[in-house]
C-alpha cells in the first residue's frame, strides 16, 4: 500500500477531528508556499531594481538630477524611496523651517528623523510574511503529531470494540496515523528554510540600506561623502 492509498484510507477511517487536522495542515502548506513564492519574487525584483537605481544614482551629475528622475516615476524599492523622501525632507525644512513641532530642530536632525522613519517602514515591509512563516514552521509539527496521536487513539478504539486483534490489524491503522506526523514535518521544513533565507536576505538589504543612508545624509548636509578611515 503506497502513501497516497494509506492517506486516503486514513481519512476514510478517521473522524471529524482527524480530517480537520489534515485540512489545517493542507491550509498551512498552501499559505507557506504562497509566502515563499511571493517573498522570493519580491526579493529578486527588489534586488534588480535596487542595483539599477544605485548604478544610476552614483552615475548622476547631481542630487537634483536624481530627484527629477524619481519624481517622474514613483519609487518601488527601498533605496530610491529613501532618496526621494530624504531630498523632499531637506527641501521641506528649507522652506518651512521649524514652524511646527514636526519640523523642530536643525535641518540635519529633521533629515535624520525622516530617513529613520523610512528605514523603519522599509524594515516592516521586508518583514511582511515572516511571522506567518515562523508560525507555520513552529506549529505544523505539533499539529501533525496531534493528528498521529488522535489517529492512533481512534484506530485502537475501533480495534478494541471489535474484540481480539492481530498484529496486522493494529500495525496498519497505526502506520497510517503516522502519516500525519510526516505531513506536519513536510509543511514545517520548507517554512523553516524559507524563514531563515528571508531573514538573512533582509539583514543584508538593511545593512546596505543603512550604509547608503549614511552616504546620502552626508551628501545632503555637506555635499560630500564621508571619508573612510582606511582611505585617508
């Protein structure tokens, strides 16, 4: 008896609880792969667009030229979005100064707050879906284990009601119940791997974004890049 046949027989012999646990695992698997595929596609697209923007940024003659390009088309990735908001924040403070509490402080302080806000928003955006992946990865094995325990209990109860039982009569239902544990692991393992890959990718993106923010801040406030200690 293959796995598919065993699963079909297990579902046919199981009660409402066992079937519900199976469909919960199926829903977890669908949700997990949805987030995995969406995050992978978003990551590939964002890396490509970020590389194109950074190349255009460092090749531009001035920040105003970059601002004109960004105003023509709404930014769709972290680096261009940070640049546009930073340039607009500098312009806003130059026009309005400290008229409101929102603009209180020096221009550099206002610019720092604006850039930090964008970085925080991008951090939250990058973490979209990770909570769901982490939840699925941590709970799916326990749902599968509970399904196995319930399946074994259900099978032994039916066998006990039928009177004397042979080893073959016990081994079959118990073996089928173990499929639920395997399904739980099959759902959890891809979610764990995807979560770790996304978390590492997010750390790299945010590190690059933070480094770019320091360079952008220096360009907006002093007009020159900061001197690295090793380049002196």
